[in-house]
C-alpha cells in the first residue's frame, strides 16, 4: 500500500485566497483525521471522520475551515479565506477501528504558507 | 489548555547513552498513551504505546513507563543511535464513549543523538 497520500506537498498563497488540501487514506481504513502542526501548539486535531461521517469537528478553528469526505478514498480540507496565521503543516491520518483503533497512519503533510 | 505537555522542547544525547523523553498529562480519563516519531518532511510514525492498566511496555531499545499517580509517562531509548534523532510526540486517548480514536498530542521534543 502507498500509505496516506496528501496533495499538494507545499502550498503558497496570498491572504484572502481559497486553499484546498487533499487526502487519500489507506484503503480499508474507516477513520480519517485532519491535524495541524505548529511550533506553539504541536499537533492539533481539527476534525475526524468515521465511515465518511464527521464525528468531531471541535478542533476546527473557525468557520473559514471546512472539511468533507465524499467517499472512503478521498477527503478535503478547505480554508476560505486564508489568513497568514493559517500557515502551518497540515497532516491527514487514517486508522482502523476496533482493538487497533489507537494507531494512526500519517501522510507526509502539506506545508501551507499564507503571505 | 494543553492536556498533554512535553516541557522539554529539545534534548541532546551522546550515541550509546540513554535518552529519556518526558510527558505529563492533566486528564485523569486518559486510558491509553502512545509515542510517535517524526523525521523532517515526513508524517509522524507510531513507535510504542501503553495502556493505563500497565506501568511499563518494552519494545527492543524502546521502553515506555507510566506513572498514573503522577500523571507522567516517559520514553527511554537505550542505547541511543544517531538514527533516533527526530521529534518525538506523546499522545493520549480517553476512549470517549466508544470514539476511541481521538488522540491528544503534545508539542513534541526534538531529540539529537550526537555521534
């Protein structure tokens, strides 16, 4: 398996522009997570899905952030409009349910820079 | 508020010596703890975990210790190798009524193993 795939790997955009980050989870995993990494706050969970349904979006910082999972093999995280403080590395992770539910497999991340 | 804290942003150790990374938590409902390792430009990868019913778990050179009364866990790496140089994240889960996949991460500790 190719692991969790994220695109793009790097994104540079201007303040006010819309940004869309993409994720393809590992086939067969029924949980998908979006995280944001910053120096100050470490890895923050933004939202997670189970079987394509959003379960907990309490970590989504503002209404400018939205996430969708239209099917089991694809998810997007959208920021509109983007702001400089959104600059961070965004990770997508997937995992199985059941007894192995704690272990999550991370993608390589998308480094977002908003100028 | 930061429920999982890693108070040492960085640690430098000589090759062959022991590395000890520390993590403190505040939520007494946490019942499962994990350590992830992250290399630059890559996503975090699972390293080792421990359930709250245990106080020690060992896997090769890596051992995690849990002190529930102190709400403290530590990761020991013996002997340390240059390839262990990475950022180490501590994570915890409270098994939120069946939603056991939600992990709370710390801010990470950068370990540098000097040859």
